[in-house]
C-alpha cells in the first residue's frame, strides 16, 4: 500500500463510501478520444510544431460556476491564444485550469483565522472556504458537487465554442483598454491590428478552412491530481483494459505529492492521460529523472510535460542543469514555463501577491535559457481569471491590492494583465 499525502479525514466512513460508489457510476466528464488527441498535440509542441497555453484559477470555487465567469475565462484564453498564434505562426492548444481544479494542496492541516484555529481550506472539493467548524469539516458529498460543477462548466464552454464564441473576427470583442496606459501600447496595437487584417484577408480570398478553424477550436481541461479517491472514481478502463482518467483531459503531479514511492505517483503511472510534473527548487535532477523513469518508462512523446517554476531570481541558476539532465536521459518532454508560483511574495498587509515584472522576467529568462540549451520551450502556464481582480501588482503599488482581492488561494493575473503577458511573449517569439 502506497502512502497518500494531502488526504482529508472524513468523519463518516459510510457516507464517504457511498459517495465514491455514486461517483464511479457517473458518465465521464471528457472522452477518451479527446485525451488521445491532446497527447498528440503535446507531442507536436515538444517538437516545436505547436505551442501550449494553459491557464485558469488557482482554486476554482463552486460559486463561480456561472455563465458570466466562465465566459470571461474562455474569452481571455482565446484572445491570448490568438496573439500567440500570430507570434509563433503555429497552432496553439488551449488547456484550462477549470472544470475540476477544486482541490488545493496545503502545507499544514490547520490555519488561524482571526484568533481561532480551524481546519485549513483544501478547496471546494473537500470543505468550505468560510471560517467555521462546520464549513471547514471535510464533507465527501462535495466530490459529487464537484463532478456536477465540472460537467456543467465544460458543457457551457463547449456550447459557447459551438455557438461561435471562439470566432474572433470582430475587433469589438477585444478588450484592449489597457493599451492606452501601457508604454508598449503602440507596439501591442500593431500586433492586434495585424491579426485583424490577416483574418479579414483570409475571409476576402475565401480561405474557408482557415476561417472555420478560427471559429471552432478544441478546448481541454486540466487540474492537479490531488484528491485520489475522486480521481480513482472517475477512472475508467477501455476495451483494451487501458486506464484513463475521464474527469479531465490532462492532470499534473503537484509539488507536495511527488514522493517517488507515494500513492499519487503510483496512480498517475497507471493512466494514459498526459501528465504534468511541477519542477522547482525543491526537486533535484536525480529525483526528477527517477520520476520520469516511473511515469514514462517507454519515453512516449506527448506523455510528460515539465512545468518549471523557479522564480525570476533563481531560474538562471537552476534551470540549465535540469534541461541538460533531461536531454541526456533522452525523455521527449514538453517544456512549459509556470512564471507564477516561484514569484509569490507577501505584501505588507499579509496577503500573497505577485509582481507582473517578475512574472514576465521569468518567462523572458526561460526562453533565453532554452535557446542557449538548444531546447524548445513549448508552452506557458498561468494562474489567471477573466475578472477585474487586483491580486498581482505592477509598479510596486501594493495599495492596488485593496481594490478587489478575491482569490481563494493564490493571486491571479486579471484579464488585462493576462493579455498583456500574451503580447509580451509575442515580442519574444517574433
């Protein structure tokens, strides 16, 4: 029996068993064919023929399963992907941290809220965010709620795409107000105008196949494989006795659950979904290579994504040796930059924040390091939202955090900041 980290303690064992049984009988959230297609697209990105954009909430809340919130998230990811498509001249695969990112790893079992100690919030899949003994008590029925919210979210996103929401022919759909305030506004606007002109040109000459691809796109979901009972209940065997987690297209192994002989690694080893591994200062090259040997023994293209998260002040020192080790081992991984987690800091009022300058600095350095290493950085991974939040700061203005700090866990880029990041990356890739 492998040891499982980050598991809550449920009071009612009988209720827990019945919830898992009910969940295991539910229809899948995603289809096996979609998972196989995503694995192919990740392999193309690793080979430099495609680019991956992954983004969404740090921790999704059930209350945000609304048309307005989901539409905004989809819009910002679509707009970012259009900018990146223009810059890379490659197709861009969109993977949302949504429709399932309801559980969060924590470093302690308890936290102090005000003057009271209580169980830590582990995400809506486990317990409630509100302070109080009843809300914070782990409740297994939340796994069923999570399933329903995930299916509702994905169904709505698919309906939006099928209904034409992904068609960005019309410039009025672009929220570019931030250009007026940005010192790089003229440069960004030239890119936006060029994209619009290119789309209109394709319409004029009758490039119907390309135009149709702009209107109807694939969209994939992802979340951290954290709450193992939930993940196992949504795992199904195909006709060849091959296991797929059909609760999401793509899963990642978290920083706190990557123990080589742990239950999370053992679970992920046995499924066919593409897998991400978070790589940062706490994961040495020897351990990473051991993980790759377990999770990808056949060195299958598209199987593994390495999501690096070192921080702007550390990436230059740490990343080159990791790239070199993986190259020597011969694993055909996709390299993806997560510039968020390594750049988290605490503001003067005690809240967590991230500086946009540090976020972009890590991206810029990571591209340069891969270039120097004759490697390919094939994707980026952001914590973001389409809402007008004030959780990440620019220009050292901590007072901006008071505007709307609404995250349930880590600070996210808002829509303007997210789109600006896409334009900045576009400048690196041109």
